[in-house]
């Protein structure tokens, strides 16, 4: 009978409850979307940060103190301190975790093209799209790290030597030379536009430094703490080498994450308050409407505890229904926000459903405070029609 | 016969207005009492005190051995549920519950619901084919019959009816009065407030109130 009465109460006041339901659904949808974002934000933001390129550099000396890769490259060119390729990359590979998005060694030489100097970077070109995902390319990436016949060139180099994709580039260095086909032209928007990128073996052969590299760049995902822990492990296993995070990136990541979390938490609290106020307004009006019913129920022997339980259950149904519908809409909203903000969809987290529904039931019950007034209803007064 | 109702020097004051002023009478089990008098004479106040909807300022109002004046809020609620069956002039049915559910509501507040018994109660007042109708879909007479079924469902010691035919046309009035005659014949104790002398004549005794006092008591010839 309890459920039957609650159902009839809901149906009997569906117009007014509908208004409160819309408020609860709206609140639940936004909260669910925000919580989905909150829980997924770390992954999404670290993915975003990986677009900024390498965030960890291994070098022989303190030359790697500088944050950005190109600064490190310049320093290496000024005072090259070579590292043993197999020793360093062996440790990197041994300690590799799923957080490591990409890793590539670098060796720089200043070669000549037709008498003009040009910086040539030897690396693993199959890692370049992952290590530098923001680079634009005209032509094709080079999928193999052992292909010694092709190279990528910066757009300024292409302009200087008037070379298009498919063209040939002849590099010379200390009496040695290499003939490379240009697979693509990169537009990095930085110093890389002035460089030539070839696979490491080709540059090592050109430079006469087989088995040696100048630095290793890594792109590692995760929080500042996780990246810090990985850095420490790597540094411990590579004594004599500098393993340094690029601080601007990691600190910005931590700070942005904290601020985003605070913003989302504040918005959730604000929405809960607004939803409660909306429910409160509806329930205040409903409490007035229900005075006559409550007076009658009391007159025929209804204990106030049982009567209030009916109304609270009605409000609970309102909160649960609104919460459930809102959660479903929230998933769609989170996906939309994920696409708009991060360019990828947010994966729905089902554990947010019970959390949001519980929040909405709590908010609806808090908003039902005016129903407390029903306890004061005097049946004799109501039955007199006052 | 044992007295179901014993009223002793009952007084009720609202602010400085004396609604009941030393009323004393008793009602035997199975009696039908008509309480009459002009507006403001204290009829409804008397019914409300006997039904536990209001408390007296002083005096005793004992119903089936329970002094209403001594009960707290929870005790009054239990008293209304267990001992009293109300029939109001305005019917007072819950508008979004069907006839059956209105009757079952009284069961629910009393103890547990028994749909079969509720259906039988509605059948008894001639509404077997209207049990799933909402009050708004019923005529005034039908609504009052639902109210009678609701009043009877918990087997009360006392039926209190406040102008039960005041809002009904002649045909429906006759139907409802026939029901009360049947209830009386079955031994129910009834206290009915009415303005109509013709209805008052149906009762075993007629108690007239004036200015909160017992004006006269007439026994049916």
C-alpha cells in the first residue's frame, strides 16, 4: 500500500513535481557530466600535455638543464658530450612503462648542403609523430627507424634549397657525404624548421660516431607525481647522466589539474545548492497544497510519521528519477564537452551513476524541508475549511 | 447497556469565546444520537472533541473507556484510528486516490490493508462498480457513501457524522440516511450533527445545544 500511495501522490501532483523534476534532471545532468570530466580530466589533460612534446630529457652533462628540447640540442651542439647509445637506451627500454608515450635518441651535427651549413638531427623518425604530435607535415612520415635513405626537412630548409617532397638532399660533413630523399617537409613553428631530420644510423655514419648519441627525449604521460617517480627510477639506473623533467610542462600540468578540480568541485556544490533551492520552492508550494490532504489523513488516524514518510518517499522518487535521467543526459553532455574541449570523447564512468543519484536524492530531501510544516497541521482547522 | 460515551461538565473555550459550557450526557452502545442546534451552538466542537480532533478546556469526554482529555498527540491519533469513524459534510476524500484506495488508506493508518475487506465495504454501500473511480468521477452521494465505507472499515466504536447529508440532494440524502438506519439496526453507535428536524426524528435521542449548553434532550416516541 505504501508504494501504491507514493505512486498516487506522484501522479496526483505531477504538474508541480514535473517542475522540480526538470530542476533535478538539469542539476544531475550537469553534475554527472562534471564528475565524468573530473574523473577523466587527469587522463585527458595529460594527453593534452603530451601534445606539447617531450617532457623528459636524458643527457650526459648538465647541458640538459634547459627545459626545451631545442635548447638542449643547441647546448649539445656547443659542447657535445656523447653517451653510449646501447647503455642509455638499454636502461630506458628496461624501465619502460605504459606511461612512456615515445622515446627517441638524438645526435646533432652541423653538415653542409652545397656549401651552406644546416643542422642535422639523427633520431628515430618512427617516434617523431608521437614525440612531436603538433608538427604539420607535407609529404609522408618515415615509419622505419633504420631507413637510411630518407629524411624530413624543416620548411625553412626546403625554402632555402628549394626542395619539395620527393626531392634529393646531399649532406656533407668532414669529407663524408650522404644522399637522402626528402620524404616530407615539417612545419614545427620553431627552430626545427631550420633542421634536417634523418634516422640515427645515417647521421652516425655521416658524423663518424657509431653507437653514440647526445641525448634522449621522452614523452611520459601521467601526473606530476608519476612523472617524478619515473624520473627518479631512471636517474637511479643511469648514474652519471642527467635525467631531467622539463619543469614548465610538469608544473603547469599539476597546477592546471588542481585548479580544474577546484573549479569542478565548486560548480558541483553550486549546482547542488541551486537544485535544492528549486526543489525547495516547489515543495513549499506543494506543502501548502497538501495541507488539506494531511489534515484529512490525520483526522482518520494517520500518524504524522507515516504521513511524512509518504511524502519523503515521493521526494526520494523524484530525486532518484531525476538523478537517473540526469545521469544518462550527463553522459551525453560529458561526451559533447569532451569533444569540444579535448577533441576526444569522455568515457562514461558508471560508478558516477549511484553517486549522482544519491546526491540528487539528498538534495531533493533537503529541498523538502517545507514538508516539515505539515507536522503542524491541525486536522480540526483544516476540516473546518480554514 | 454500557455507555460508549460519557461526557461530564465539558467546557471548551477559544480565546474568550465559550464554545461548550458544562455539557453533560452519556450515550449507550448502539444508540443513535442527533445533535441539533443553531450555528455556533457548539455542535461541531462537541463532535471534534469526541473524535479526538480537539481537546476540551476542562471536563471529561470518555469514549469506550478512554478519556480524550488525557491523551497526547500520538494517543489522539491512535484513538481516532481505532475507535472513531468520521463522516464529514464535505466528504473529505483524497482526490487522487480511487474509492477503493480511500477506504484502504484508513486501513493502512490503522494497521494493515485488506483489499478484499475494502471491496466488501464499498459493495455494502452499493459502490461495487465504482471502486476504481476517483472522487471527482463520483456524484456527491457516491462520495459520501465512500466516506461511510471508510468510516466503517476499522470497525469503530463510535461513528461521528457532521451534517452527512448537508451537501446532498434529496435522492442521495435518502440513500445515505438508509445506510445510517442500517448501521443503527446493526448496533453501531452513531452521533450525528444535523440541522434537519426530519433527520433528527430518526435518532433514538435528540440533544439540542444552545450557546454551548445542553438546551433539551428529546427521546424518540
